[in-house]
C-alpha cells in the first residue's frame, strides 16, 4: 500500500489526528467526532478515504443505547510504517557488519538477506518481461518509483530515487541485497548499476546480457 509522508505536518491535519487517536485505542465515529470537534459526517468522509488508502480498518461493532457503532482501528501495515526505528537500526547494523566482516563475507550475508526477503513475497509468473515488471512493482512497494525499459536484449529497472537512500549513501554495498532479491524473484541474472553521482537512484540490469549476477538463484 502507498503510505503518506509521516511528518509533523501530516500529524497536525485531520487524518494525522485520527491516526494519533487510533494508535491509542479503537474508536467509533462518534468518539472521533467528539475528540476532533467535527461532525459525524465529516469523520465518516475522512474514514472512508483512509480505508481506501489502507490506513484504517473497521473492527467489529460496539453496543450502543440505540444501535451498534462500528469501531475503527489503525491498519497493522500503517502502524508498521509509522515506525522510524528501522532505518537507524539497520544503518547501525550495516556499520557493525562492515567493520567486522571481510568484504566477501559481507556480500554473502547481503545476498542471503535479499534471497530470504524474496522468499516472503509471491513468486512472479509469466515470461521474462512479466517477471521483471512484477519485480519492479515490488520495488515500488518498498518505496521506489521505478520504470522498466528494454536494454540490450534484457531489461533495465530504473528509479528516480532509492528506497534505501539513507543507507546506500554510507554503505553502497546495501544494493547487493536488492540485487539478490530481484534475481530471486525473476530467476534472471541481475547486475546493480546504481547511479550514486548525486542523489542515489536505483538501476538494475536484468537478463542474460546483464553480466555475472551476484544474486542469481542458486549462487547465493
């Protein structure tokens, strides 16, 4: 699902305030309206939009004096997205690994990481192009904004940015994990050719002309 930008500005708006309330406890439309000083209809409109965006979900009903009221809770995926602990913790882990492991061992660990991450995802089906485009959508789900283009008989997945930009700037070897993930998903040779000349941007060549793959299935 696509998440909004979790920022101070977001949390001062109506949606952000609803998220803040639902992080503490399940609430009905009436309870949210009272807490936010809004009408019930205004809250219902916000909740309907937030359901479409995958931010909130209904969770059963609560008995009332006249009729039951639907309770709403924060979607578990949205709760995960709210955490800002992952990047600093992973960055610290990468720093420790890079300082303690020889380069070949570090690359092996990152390849295995990408492979295991792929095992948690649905396996793309279809021909080469279908699999590459499905893998591109996986990167989009991780925070990328990718496009797929033909490249020397194979394919290139490119992104205007990098979902791991906060890590790759200090530890460019982190891209090996994504390379391995893509190779596992597509069952194709994959070569990372990311652009780090300025703002990090993902670039992965896929196909038989991609060259030796550090992450192809069976070679991790």
